[in-house]
C-alpha cells in the first residue's frame, strides 16, 4: 500500500491542513524549515537515525545523523550571526554537493536569512548577475570556487563576507574572506532559531526567462506544507527508505526534494558528489541499497544509452520506487526502466516557481508512458485556450497549462520584479508557460514550452543571456541562440553568429567562443554548435526571429513568415 492510498479518495475533502496537522503546525505560530528538518526529527526520537550518507570523489565518504545535522546547522547559524547576519539577509550557497551545502542551507534558514543556492559550475558572470540582483550579503563557498568570487568582488559592494568551508589554513585570505570549519567550530550553547512565520521568505532560486536577466523566485517557510505532503504522497517515502535525489541543490529539485521533503519526514538520504557514469550510479544504488530514486529524463536516457548489460552486473533489487522531473520523459524511457529495473519512472511536472510537484503520476495509479499524469490533490489544474484563457473542454486540444493560485509552495514574487510576477497571471490562472493537452481520462500530456527558453538536460538556459555574453566576445558582431535537438539532452544550445570584420570563420574560433561562454556562464549554457552566418532573419522592427531559426533546426514547417513578424 502506498502513502497516498486512493488518489480519488484523497481528492475528496482535500485540505492542506492534513500536512499542517502531521507536522504539528498551528496557524500563526512560528514555522522554520531548518528546525523542522533537524530539531523536530530529533525531538521525535530519531536523533540517532542516519540523515545523510555522502560520497565524494576518490571514495571519500561521510555520514551524519539527524542530531549531527541539528548541531552542525546550529553551528552555521551561530557563525553567521556572529558576523552580524540576520533575518532576511541573503546568503548565497555556492558549493558542490558537499555536506556543508545541505547543512549550511538549514543553518541559513534557522537564523531567518534567505538561502540563495547557486549551481557551483556557474562562471563569474552568471554568479555576479544573481548576487547583484539579490544584493547578497554573504557567500558560503569552497576553495576551488573562490577565484570566481575574487573576480567579481570589486563590483559587488553589498557582498561583505566570503566564507570558505574547506580552507587548509595555508593560502592567505583576501579582503572580506574568512574560513569556517563546520566540524571544528564549537557547538553553540542555547542556540535558538529565528521565529520565522509562514510568510517569511526562505529560499531564493534563480531561473532563466526568454528576456532580461534571470529572475529570483521568492519562496517562504510555509512552502514546507506542500513539500512535505508531495514528498510523502508522490515520492512515497517510508521510514526505512534510503532515498536518492540526483539533483543539485543549486536548482529547486535539489532543495525542495533533496533537502526539505525527505528531512522533514525524517528519512535517510544519500548524496553522490561524483560525475555521472552508468557504472558509478548503479554501484552507488547497489552499495547503499537505495530504495527510492528521484532523477531526471536526461540521466535516464544516458543510462539507456549505456545499455542493459551494465544494469545486469549490479544488484539493484533494493529499488522500490522511481520518479523523474525536469523535462519531457519520453515513453521509451518509461518502458525501458520498467524492463530493466522492474519499475517505471513516474513522471512529475513542476517548476522553480511552483516550489512543489503539481502534475504527477502516483504510486498505484495506471501509468500512461509519456504522460505527466494528473494534478496533485489541492491543485486545480487546467489547459486553457491561448486567446480566451478559459479551460479547454475539447479532449486532446492543445493549450496552456494553468493552475489556480494558492497552494503553499507557490512563489510569492520575483525578487524586485513584481511586474514580471504579475504578468504570469491571467484570468485568475497562474500560467507556467508550457503547452499541453488533456486526454479522455484526464491525463496531462506535455507538448512544449510557450517561449524561447532552452531546456537542456532539465536545466533552463535563457537565449538572451547567451546572446548577451556572446556579444562580449571580440569576434562576435551579432548572434541568435536557439535549441537544437539532441538524443540525450533533448535540447542543446546552438548559436548563429555573425562575425566582426577581420575574423576567420573557422573551427579554432568556434572552440574559443564556446570556451568563452562556458567560463563566463556555465557548461550548460555553452553552445554545442556555432554556425557562422552572413545575416540573421529579422522582423521589420529589427528583432531577430529566433523562431524561424528554431523551426529550421527542428525540421518544422515555417509557413507564412509574415505571421511570425506580427507575433513579435
Ligand atoms: C520547466 C521548469 C522543478 C523541476 C526542475 C525544473 C519543464 C519540468 C517537466 C516534465 C516536461 C517539464 C517545463 C517547466 N518541465 N518538468 N515532467 N515534463 N517538461 O525546474 O528549471 O523551473 O523548469 O521545466 O518546461 O516549465 P525549472
């Protein structure tokens, strides 16, 4: 029997107070995610239970109990307070998937500060625009990433503290830098968490749109209510589970379901901070007897590519339940996983903005491979017409995914950008910007995004950000960035580039430009292909018609281009 029991049964009389009751939260009282994920679990008698099993490069491993998590996050909190940091200050976490990232995240929340996790592969430009936008006061990082901070520190006056968690005490520290060693720091006596309320901001995750700089999605402590219940009913975690979420906490899956969901339930989770290979992943599952595995379509397709033989070399019989998120999970991947693991990956759909799972396949429900399933109880979901914004009644007709606002984990705004936030709502619906249709049985099927944002391996990349960065390369006069099809990543970044006079359109330059973007933005944003062009298609008003280039890449009919122009 699964945690959710009967989906239809749960839909009847659903109320989020179910989660409030289970968490012992009463409206109006303090609610702090940091406390819920550590202290409360200890108070429930699970202080000695393993919370984190961690493995890094070269076979290094560390383990932490819930009491260790409680104590060490208090240390983080006390240290940050000693620097004068307080509630609502933004504190960036810029680390690989090391224990300090997971525990530091809770420490930041415990003092009521806003945690701003950023993917550690970001280059200095990606890092700078996000810190600048949030006016972040402190950044917690590692020695290996501090050089990126040093390159931007001069233009970051708001950034007062650069905290290095793994300093060896040898190399000299520069201006504003300091060390913090979680294991050695003295345990604070009588540490008290800041009494954050339901609507106190908790986490700021940056996400990329089509135009403009990335947007800071503001979440609040009350998001716990959705994150807890979706973890329980969709990820179906049970007391003795060993849970593995493969996502990096630099992205929302890695916080909502890689920290908050499992730990608020007191579940043991494992983390592997080693690059991807099918062999490594299967070994990890076998060694730690992983029972629940939450991953992403690109990883699953990579595993498919690695073949069935490598699966057979490992004992993966511990696996009880699998789920996926981030991009379309194709039917083949679902069918393949059922064949080799004995269980299908269940597709879940949500966003940074929604904070928790919205559409999903539930344990025990009939799975239609390729479909995103149905709405989580408490979520009113529809597919609305692109012109009237009214729910489409016709079965199978494509429109925009729409949700009635009001679930606990919904973003509260975009940081300093209320206008864009408001633009996401029409006719009483929140529109995530995706196209889909609903079948005869009420299942949702993903069709595509409604904008130019590129989803490469489950990571959103803004064509605007890449185009802006390209312009900073001396050889580039103009560019247009679109998605190009890819077997594993579904989409990868492709750039059409017009060169300045005097530059040779050759392979050497292509590599140089690619590397330039990789270092400035990130490996994800790096174009996998650069096509040199003499001109770029433009509208009468001079805007580049990305959609024309996109259609060509995907072999789609372009049709009448004058309508494309009208749309601009
Ligand atoms: C966008 C959100 C929160 C998960 C990590 C991504 C796409 C997400 C699915 C799915 C097809 C999906 C959508 C969405 N997406 N899940 N199951 N099937 N597409 O969070 O970076 O905010 O991206 O990812 O386009 O809007 P994100």
